[in-house]
C-alpha cells in the first residue's frame, strides 16, 4: 500500500493531487531532485527488492536512493494515485557504450491532458528533470539540458540529450508494455551479473536545476551543463562524508563498499 503523504513529504511536494500536466511536471522535478540514483546496496551485498512496500521503505522511510526499477516503480504507483494513466516500458541503454545492451532500463509513458509524455526519474545524472513530449520530436529545455524523443527505424524510439549542439542517444525503447516478471529478470541481471555496470562500479547521482552531482567509484563530478569538473575522493571516510553532505545518504562509520577500485 502506497503511503502517499509520506512520499510527498520526502520530495517536498505540496501541489495539487490531480492528473494534470502541471502536477506531472512538478512531481517529476521534485522526485528527480530529492531522491538520489544509487546502487550502494548492491555493493553491500544486499538484494534489490521490487515490491512496493520494500521500495517505499528504502526510498521514502529510510531516505535512501535506488536505481531505475526502484525509482520508476515507486513513481508509477504515485502517478496512479494521482489518477494518471500510464504504461511501463523497457529500454536498451546507449549512454556511455557502443555495445548493444539488453532491455534493462525502466521508463514510463504517461497520459496527461490529451498528450503522452516520457517520464523517467530513474536514469541518474544525465536523466530527465521533467517529462518529455512523446511523438512530436519536440526539443525541450530542462534548465541547462536539452532533450527530445525521436522515432527510429521500425518500432523503436530514442531518448536523446544535446550537449554543445551534439545529440547523444541515452536509450532506445519500444512501446511494448512490460510485466512485473520482465523487471524481476532485468533486476536480477543488473544487480548480480559480473558484467553489470552496477556490480562493477559504485555510482551515486543527483540531478538539480543548476548542477548535477555524480560520484563514480572514487571520482566526484560537478556538471553544470558543460564538461563536468571532477576530483578524486581520498579515502573511505571522505566517501562516507560525501554521501552524507552531497547526496543526503547516511551510513554508519566504518561502512565499506565493494567497487572496482577496491577489488
């Protein structure tokens, strides 16, 4: 059972509870900028549960973050509580790779005021702050970042972002509705397979309207819409401090995460 008031407090949303475009945009922005994208439980040897009570306990009650399935399953439940109609979809990530990857990313196609919108609060630092119009190819500006969804050959669609006037694919998806078992299988692969980027790499990301903070293994990057400035995290204690001060994630002193640089 969704605890909607607790969720709205978590993301500091105090707007109207109605299936309007305005509410969709405000919810999307509030969620994306308040709940971090992170894979830390995987690196602590903990399973990733996709049932709503478990996700809500982690992301809302414990003030943690998660990755795409956790974020977007929670967001889907919230949108339905607001009265939105939506379809759960899956995508092949293209960002930071030239390989053909399996469909292991979750996104939502949401209907609001007669139009359809791609909503995705679970892609991390390069992800959307607001929904993107679906079907028109319209370019939309999310503060310093620009996005569009374009049609590709066949039945595929691609979410792209623009940086320095160059369009880059983030992921490709089809409109085939996904079932819970589809996400369970993808989640198992992403959280346990040795080739999964989430098993190999520590990542914590939090987008904002003026900057995006990205922690990848021991590199902390501040991205303001141009090439991000980065620095190296000195040791494990500084890592815990950054998690607390930059991302709002609190772990007991002495906590250690398994990541590529420490293997």
